[in-house]
C-alpha cells in the first residue's frame, strides 16, 4: 500500500538530487556517457529547445568534448505558447568581429574555441494539448511509502522518495523509451530516465542495478532497475517527473490511493 507524506514538503532537506545551476560560461562540455536528455535533465531544460538552440537533429546524437550551449535558455519558461521569435543575445568570446548575413548559419564545430551567435533563436515549440497526454495511464514505479515529498523551495527535493521492500523492482510509470541509463548525474546514483512523449520525462534514481539500456522501448509496469538507496537510507527510490523540462510534483500525475 502507498501512503502520502503528511509533513510540510517545504521543510524537507535536500536529498542531493536537484537541478544544477547553468555554468557562468553558458556552455556545457559533453562527458562520456552523457545524452542530450541527461544534460537537459541536469539543468531543468526542455530537451527540444536545447536541441534546437544547438542545431542538433533527432535522434540527438552528441559526442564527448562537444560544446553544448545553455545560455539563453530559460529553466522555467523554455517552451513559449506563441509564435513570436525572441531575439538571442550575442555571445562572443575574444574573437574579431564577424559580419553575419541573413543566410542560415552552419553548425558550429564541437572543437570551436569560441561561440558566436547573433541569429534569432529557433522558433519555440508551440504547445499542443494532445501532446500532453501519455499513452495509457500513469502507474506507481514501486509499492511503498512516500517518505519525502516534492518541493520547489531552494535545492529541496524535485521529486518524491519512496521506501519499499529490499530487492523490489523499479517499474516504468508509463510507456516510453529509455533515453538515459547510467550514473553520470551527481546526486542521482544509478539513474534511468524515460521519455514518454514530447512533454513528459520520468526519472528513477538511487538504483542498485539498472536492467535496461538506452533507446529501449518500455511499457508501463516493465522493470527498469533493482531498487537501491542512498547511504543508509535504503531500500529507497527517488522518483521525478519533468513536464517540458520543468520538475513537477509526481503526486499530481500518479493515481491517488485511498
């Protein structure tokens, strides 16, 4: 049986799993094991906007040491509900002036020493209500008790912690595709991220062992990992849901338990 937390979520201390601040340089250097989805997840960005901003086409292949531009993207409003094209601020790093034309500017090589941008940002993704619906219904990723709730205050929990049985299998909360399976995000341990559609992602952290691979299709209820924990707090699952890159309270989408 599942139980909801009765405490004030704003009083929860950080569990280490949080959205990182964008570097002052506005640039992230791809590390081995990164995916575009994990980078967007790390900084609380919409992966679609991140891909467009860096001219990376589906299936969003990136490479170690590649420079990913983060500056100019908003964590809280990366998806804009109109067709206006916001102007991008120029980002110049000690280079001679460059004369731009209105022609399409080619992709900037990953090895470039500087990033020079003066064209308009790609047109923002327009929300479509039909895209907000997942295939099927949300389901709980594991049976257990919610011991930590969601909070938007500071670096507090951006998801929920669920205490479960030792050896429990962590299951997909909805149909989707595994877009990250690894341990490269600080504070999340062995992490699985599932893309459900263009709007929703779900994340499953602190796993003992990951059972799926990236690009693997999963159905709701399929096993993703074996539950693990953090330090002495185990067995425990940290579960997050991102909508347009923004953390939302998983209890808003998971089925209510009486």
